[in-house]
């Protein structure tokens, strides 16, 4: 079984910054990709950024230039640094892990962390 836990969300003013963290633990053999998704009220979940082995980072146009995704393979962690935050960045941010575990393919999600950008 694989556990995915996000942290680092909160309330921030427009123009501010946040760093989200995600830790994966459990019966993990290897991780192929680690990504961040978000879901705003009344909207579908969307990919924000991900980083895959041998491919490198991908960013949605909405966050490109304002966000940086990075991962620590030794710790099975992924981070999302978000700068110049806008009210439209308000959402629940979810971490997704895709890889191989002792019981086969892993495609696991965390419970999410709330990011609110407001004055």
C-alpha cells in the first residue's frame, strides 16, 4: 500500500508565494512520475505540473513562469514552488504518484491541500 501526503497549503495574498510538498511512502519500488493537480470549486481537476523520469518537468500554461516543480528521488518527495499567486490559483491541490510497487502498478493520490489566494 502506498500513502501520499501533501502539505504546505494555506492562505496567501495575491502576489505571494507558497511551497507545496508531497511525500510518498509504503511499498514503492520505483516512481515514474510525480505530479500536482488542482481542483477549484465547480471545476474539473486539472494538471498543474508534473515531472517524469527521463522526461523532465511539464507546466500548465496557467502556471508556466510562476511555478517550479522539483523532486527528491531519495526521499520520494515532490515539491511545487508557486510564486506571483493569483486569486484564480485558489483550489485544492492534489499530489499524484505513478510508479511500481511491490503489488504492481501504483497510481496514488493524496487527500489534497487547500490553497487560497485572497486579500
